[in-house]
């Protein structure tokens, strides 16, 4: 889910990390399935990322 959201933005892991202030290592772990993000984080990121995409579009 996190990877799909990041890909929607067109950002690299590093750029996504910088923009949303999430450690790059955490994003890597989420995307590779080593760790699972809390559900509230997924929902919050969905809202924020989709809002950002709408603003840019």
C-alpha cells in the first residue's frame, strides 16, 4: 500500500521520505514487507498524498 501511494506521487523513496518526514529506512522496510505500518499511518498518508496529488493536478 505504501509503495502504491509513493508511486502515485512519482517520488523516489528518498524524496517521499523528505516530503512526508518519514525515515527512508522505515519506508524501505514497509515496502519490502519487513515491517507493517500502523493502520492509522496508512489512512493518514492516503489522505495527505491524495490531497497533494489533487492540488498539483
